[in-house]
C-alpha cells in the first residue's frame, strides 16, 4: 500500500467503495487523513464500515471542512450528467480528484525521480502496459504494474528511487488527475469510445491529451488525426515528442515495416527488432504496441539488447490473442477478450488459416464487419445464442457448424485442423459477450484453455488455469 501522507490531517470525502475506492480510502487513512466515505450501494457502505472505513451520507456532511473530494473513476464527472456528489463538491469549491492523482502527489513528495510510465489510448493500452512491465522485469528492474490493469495504483509498493511504475490510465482516471506528470507518457490511438461519459469525441481527446501533455517524454501514435494533432500541439508547447506508427514511415520516431520495427532519426533509419516469430506480438496492432513499449523503455534507460530480450520472452496478455497450446502445425489461440466484431478483427487479421470458434451473447451488427476477413477462415464453429444469427451472416461464404458448446467446438476444430495438415490456428475469438454461457470472458477463456489441455498430443504453452471448466 502507498499511504497518502500528502493528505495528513486533512478531511477527505470519498465516493465509490468498490475495489479501488476501498483501497483508496485505506491509503488515505494510513497516511493520516480524516476520511468520510459513501456509496449509493448500501452493501458497499456496510462492507467498508466493517473494514474500519468511516462512512456517512455525503449529503449530510459539512463540505466547508473538506479539503479534497475523491471520486471513483466509474462515477460520472461530466456526462451524461455529473453525479450528485460532484455538485456538492463544486458548490463548496472542493477539488475533485482520483486515486491516480493521489499516487502522483505521493511520488512527487517522496521519490520524484523514480521512473513512472503512464499509458493510455482507445485500443492496445493493456497489452502495451503489460509488455513494458515485462521488459523491465525481465531486465531485473524493480517494477510495479497497476492502475486500470491488475492492481489499484494505491495498493502498489511505495515510490522510491530506482523503482519503476507502469500504470495504465483510462480516460476516467486521467480526468481526475489534474497534475499527472509521468516520466514517459504514451497515447497510442483515439477512436470513438466512452462518448456517453465524455459527450463528444473532442472532449474525449482533450482528456486523453492531458496524460502526454504533462509528460517529460511523450510517445504519441500518428495513425489517426486526433493523435497527430495532439502530438504537434504538445511539441509546440515544449514537450519532447516521440512519434510512432504502424502504417507509415516517419522521419523521426519508431515505425513498423511489416514485422520490423524501425527507428528513424533525422531521416536515417536502423532496425531495432524484428517481431517475426514472436507469437504474442503478431499483427499490425501489436506492432504499434511494440513501438510504444520500445520507445518508453529506451526513454527510461533500458538498453536495446534488454528490450529485444524482453520482447522475445513476452508471454502475452491473458485472453488477448494468447497462444496457449500447440500440436504439430496447429496453434491454439485464446482471444476470449474479443467481445465484439471490432475486437475480433485483429486476431483474425493475424493468421492466414483459421478454425474459428465464435458466438455467445451477440452485439448489434453481429459479424457483418468481419466479412473482408472471411477468406482467412477455413471453418467456423458457432456457439451460444449467436450461433443461428452468425450462421446466417456467414451464409455460403464460410463453411460452418453449429457446435452450441465450447467443448464440442474445440474438439471438432482441433480434429479438422489436424486433418488439414497445414499451419493453422484454432482460435476462440467470439465477437460476443460471454454471459449466455459464462460469468465473464475470463471464465470463458479459462474454459477454452482447459478444453485444449484435454486434447491428446497438445503441448501447453502456458500454465493451466484453475477451475476453468
């Protein structure tokens, strides 16, 4: 835990007592703050009170005595309308912050020079965050990973010299972190997302910009117009910008040329690494993630050789294009996190011959947008509620069977791929939510891994999950 010592003796109101909110309340208490916490869910209030966190309805407190208001990132700050607590805080002139801002203040107070890499973007931020942390850990550096992935940021170990912090930040967290100042800040890309919480695409982009605007070194994707403009703007304001691209050569920065990651400096180029053969970093989207991770690690003092070794040993992010097993020329890929068609597209784009397991609780539009990728699919195995609708969308363009359940789909796909005799992938990339048959996508992915492990002759590439079936 990171005790919030910068709030010692101050009264802090807090709303939102989920996992990160409860951790924040305890960090504030440990640092000597007077905490008043609340939640709209009575069960959350009761749990917090049972764990020693003082609770009180924030409608009834004296806001004039409150120094700071900590809001859970999941609670609306602006759109569709501010939460009722926001109105109380603003009327009293109380700052509204989140747990990432508390972390930033603790780092600044106790170890301002400890490396802090912050990552955001619409897509790819979790893989990039995990990849950076893996490279650092593989090189023997003391590394803390958290934020919007893994552990809540205030449950990490204390900031100290030589300790690296790798923190994924959602737009909600950035919105509540006004003094965010990472050593290296990464903005991967921007596409329309969370507009129900930000109102417009421009406001969403403005929030994301704050992470790189306050960075010592800003690593910015150039493959969409929003990020390109942000990179230009913050560079004019004096921030050092390192541009990355998965689509086009750059005069300065890092870019992908197929699987090759190229560094350009004043027009001169050099090969940094070739991702060919690294199964966990297949596809152009992962080339962008790798460019960002390499740039951040180099900016943080990691050597090129250490970066190359870390890339080679990256195990991948669980449930995201994760190679989990192999039998001769067939690789088994767990992409259970792909809960809609757009999310399934990167995996389908990364393999030439696919035995595709798809289906579950369907999203609007189904798999129509994936039609350009249908030629890569040798056969589809359809499960869950979406099976009939997906069959209709596939029509006569892709052979398919309605397998209904995942275990049958894995068995049949594996058998067909084995008979094929060519290099291919048996892939769970459902393009659907899991809730018709599984509690969440993690349970679905673990079930896939367990079923693969039951196949004769399969060499598993990862440790088996517990309770997967």
